[in-house]
C-alpha cells in the first residue's frame, strides 16, 4: 500500500472554529484510509468534528482520530478513532489519549464501542469492578437521542458517565439509584456485529438491572475510590491560577479569547479574574477545575439544562455524581464548605 509519509513522525492536525467534515477530509487526503474503513464495513460514529488528527506510526499515516474540541476550555470529546488493521496492537490509541492529556486536558469519549472499553481496560485507564461492569477514568458521552432508560427519559439530554456494562455493550448511568432509574446507551453497529449485543440485551430484564443497582449500592465506597484512583493516575496537564487568569494586570490567553467570544467588557473580565483568584485561594475551586470555573463565569446563560438526575450540585443545580471532586458545570470544589449558604 502507498502510505502517506511523515518523515519526522509529525502528526498533521486540522483545527477549526467551524465544523469539519470527516468524510471530506478522508476522501480528499487519505483515500486509502477511507477505502479501508469502507472495506471493513465500519460506519463512522461522527461525520463532523472540529479537531482532526492523523495517527502516525513508523513515519506512515496509518489512521486518524477526531474530536469535538473547545479551544477556550480545552475540552476534547473523542468521536472517531480508526487505525488500519495491519497497524493495530501498537498502542496508537493509548499514545493519542496520553498526548491529549499532557497537551490539553483529559478527553472524554463519545459513544465508546465495547472494543474501545476493552482497550481502556488493557491500557489501565479503566478497570473491571465486577464480571461485567467497568469503571473508567475517562467519561463516556452519549448524545441524548441515543440514550435509553427503564423509565422515561428526556431525549434531549446528553448523558455522561464513568460506567459500562460489557454484557449489554452499553454505557450505563443511574439517574436515581433509590428508584432504580437507569439510563444506558443504545446499541452501536459495531457491537451488534461483533458482540451480538442485541441478543444479549434481549435477555436483560428488570432483574438484571436490579442486580446492577444492588451492586452499586453495596459497593458504593469501593466504586467511588476506584474511579478516583484511576483519575488520579492520569498524566493530565496541570494549570496554575496565573496561567488561567493571567499575571498581575494582564489577561491570560483564555480570558482574551473569552472576551472576544462572549462580548464581555474588560471591566467585567477583570471582576471575574479577581473572583477566580479569591475563590481559588479559599479552596472553593480546585486546580483541576480552574478552566471549568472560568468558562462558567463567562457564560451568560447559566440555565439548568439537565434535570433528569437526582444528585445535584448545591451551587448550580446541575447533575453531580458521588465520585466527583468538583462540579463539572460550575467548577466548584464539592468538598468546599464555607459555613454559609450561597
Ligand atoms: Zn455546579
């Protein structure tokens, strides 16, 4: 095969504020990868992205991955990854995830297949907590219209979870563990073909979901610790308060771009900067949640958009999980207690 060559192993990256068409990029630049995907009968999970990266091995371009990427907030959700069959087994997926963590932040994964979850286990980024249940350090994101539930579910609400069930080939999440309300991802083509997940799901009934629920209740503390340990071992880039808000009277790169995007005045931006510094010094924000907090404070419509969960952040009322150290929406340290209500 005539592989495209990158002599220094340099990975070409396409990054755009606008949406990039994954098929178009593949067809016009990497026809052999496009053909291989078709030949394997793989259907791309996402057709759009705003960050597209080549995967390079031994100076050859042997695959690609794509992300939904937010430049200001350095959040990246992996929505496609593909490696040519003859180059699998070289840990290219792991290398890519680590690179993203070191350079930007911890990525999340949009609708992982069982294969992806099994790779995460092999890489030590996830672990089996029972015969069929998996806890992951990286979050799995399921678009609202691909979420199923044993109770009614507002289909517009995206699901984010650290848990996966290998038997069902599904990302799973308890919306209300006391009432036994569970949400899970709809079957993916890949899992239907390779793991016959439809028959497996046919055999799953309320009793099976009840067993999962009991397992989660019984092992609450252990599961919480498992997720935290996995997360703490990730090589995630750590930011200082100065990097996030800027030194002395200057604004950081992040604030500068937020001023442009959110049409915020310099006075308002300065107020937010001061608030960030104070909150950080009080312990109200953690190092890991600085960027989230910044984004939240610049966001002008702080509507509570997700309402299906029972556990809510006391500060912004958005969903939280018991293993969360900080709120993923407003960035407040969930162990912070000021002694006064706000
Ligand atoms: Zn919050």
